[in-house]
C-alpha cells in the first residue's frame, strides 16, 4: 500500500476485496485501521498485497471468515 494513499483510498482498496475498514489514520511509519471493528496496525511501506495478506490473517485469527478471493 503506497505510503501516499489517502485514508479514503485505503478504505476503497479493502472494500474492493469485501473487507470493511474504518477509522484509518497514519502515525509515523504505521497505518492504524479498524477492520470489521477490530484494531489493526500495518507498516506503511508494505505492498498492497502484503497489507491484504496481513488483514486476511488477522481476520482468520479472530474467527471472522475472510471473503473469498474471487479467483
């Protein structure tokens, strides 16, 4: 995910993958989100694919079924 992506772009990116993200904020080299109402912190320099993987892993650990990838 580009460190220059706006908060709205971050929300739209995850929404395109069926993941509800709210309360996006940047703090230094981190991006703090709420994913399905759970707090999650992502590193700013991580790629979009890496961020998506991290979010899906978080959802899996918390028993929230991840959306199908559609592939």
